[in-house]
C-alpha cells in the first residue's frame, strides 16, 4: 500500500537493501513498482524504531536502518523522508515484491521518477567511499553490536526479554536498546569526533555514582558504550521548582569538583576550548559566514566581532575556574532518581571551558517547562550562582553570567563550525545545516539584549 498523506506528518520511503547483493526491494502495485512506504507523525528525524517496525510489517523482513538519505519538506511538520535499511537475513522474498539492481531500476518505466532520483543518490553514495562515514552505516555493524549487547548481558546474568532494537540514528550517534531481566540496557555509538564520550562517561560514572548513567562496558576502538537506562523520571516531567533547584546544585557540585581536575579531563580526550581559544577563532569565523545569512546579518556580525572579543576578555578576568561544560544541558538529558539524585547523560558536546556556558541552555525554555512558577528564571539562576560565591560575590557572578550568555553562543557556533560539521560527511549534514546560522542569529540577539 502507498503511504497516506498527512496534514502534519511524513511519508517514509524505505530503500531496503539485500543482505548479500547490491540490489533494492520493490513492492508490486497495480501499474507500477514502488519502494515500501508508510506514513507517520513521528517528528524526530533521529527516531528509527518505528521505521524498522514498518519495514517488518510491509516486507516480512527484519531490518536495520543505515541512514536518512533525504528529507523533502512540504511544511515544517510534513513531507517525505527516505531511509536506507539493511535486510538482516536472507529470507524468502514476499510474493508481492522483487529485488532490482541499479541497472534494472533505471530500465523500469513503472518506477516513479522521484524514487529513481533518490536511488541514484543512494547508489552514487555507495560508489563514493568516505572516511567520515560512521560505523553504524556499514552492513553488518548492527549484528555485531547486537551480539555484543547480548554477550555482555549474559555475562552479567541478565536475561534478554526481546531482541535488540534501534532507537535513534543520525550522523552524530546511534543508540540500541535491549530489555533484560535486570532492567533496560542502551548501547550508544558515536563517530570518531566524539570518541572521548564513552571513556569520559565511564570516568564520571565512577566518580559520581548515580549522577551519570552506570557504564557496564566501553569499546574504545569502536567508540561505543553500554549503559543501564530508564531509571528515574525525566526532569521535563517534574514540575516542582525545588527539584529543578536541586538538579542545578548537583550539576554545579560536579563542575566545582572537576575544576581542580581539568588536566585529567583533557587526558581522557575531552577537548580544551577555553575562552582564549574562542577569541582566536572569531576572525576565521567572520570570513566564513554561512551564505544563507542575509547580507545585513553578515555585516552586523562582522561589526560585532570586536565587541564579542572584548566580552571574552572581560569574562576571563573573573576569578572563576575552568571546568567541564556539558554543552547540551537540556532537561531531556537529565533524569531524577527516587532519591532525588540527578543523572546527567549525553556528554558528546562536553569540553573544558567556562562553567557558566551551560546555564543559557538549561534555562532556554524554562518559562514553558515551569509555567506556574513566577520569576522562575531568576530563582533558578540565583540557586546556581549561590554555588559559586566562594569565587566571586553575587553581583559579580551575575555580571559574569550575563557575559557568558553572549559568549556561550560563540562557543556553540565555533564547536559546529570548526569541529562538528567538518567531521560529518557532506551528504549527511542535512539535519545540521541550520545550526550554525541559528546560533549566529542567537549571538546577534544576545548582543542586542546584553545590558552590560
């Protein structure tokens, strides 16, 4: 059956690859051949579990998603998504299906032209090797990673309660899930750029039990880690101000403690991106501004370059130590255990830098997350800054935090401009193309609203 159009949702077209040969599965419909397709309102481009489930339903074959080949938006919340999947076993081809090679696809007039165009992109990709391509896009990776999960679970006397499933997949990470008799396990694999994350998470989990997910195994060579997951409640579901205050205090405690061990963090691979480094990259950034920005935006940014540098210089004058910054401190990456302990996950974007750079992220949407709390932003900011009063008096901490609000946007831009996007294969950057322009616009806004 063809996909059904949705007012708010996506049509998914599945490029199901043969497990042993270079060919693609097509379904027979009256008067045409078509890729398997279904419709879904799933908003997250990274979510893939529902895709493998649909592929099994449509073709009878177990699959593992490899990559989103393309997204064609009709609106911000609707359009077409094209995913490549690997069939995991050589089982009988369904009666209503056939396998076609690239040459056969080009010869079949009954295949819709828009599907042929996407398949040309896919075959061209396969003919273009890339050292930037993540491991989970390689055939056979899912089977090997799944076997590792089951093997480690067996060693821990954990009995699987179902098969390993893919949860999320994109250019920056792949996450697998396994339910067991002793709780849920998650395997997170990252590209070489973030290869420090498994080791860092292991170190943090040992130093701060329960405040970081428990790491059961790390594969340094393959850049993945196996953790326990699902314990506690997502912070976003907890609407009590005292809980959020406690989370901030616990995060500040980690930062303050690690401020005396930044050399050890760098030794395990954590990037050192202090404020002086950010200053050194501003001129390079202004030369290479994204072409999608308007001319007046580019001019405004270049005029503001000196002001941003001066704020960086001012920030380093405060007696605040460098420490770990999480880099992605949204409430969705924090869980709260029954004991009240906050558990911080997803350390891919972390580095050694100014500790206050995480607060703008944590508070970015706070009025929507705690709408019933008056002055919630100021209350939480006060709670966090009180943890740092041994370094500076409160009035100076507030000033430093206001400066960090601006400079943190610069750090986010430089992280993507200098490190993340260059490490991602150009054909896989579709889900990140908007990030640098967005951060640059946020930087301009932060400068305009900075009170000094």
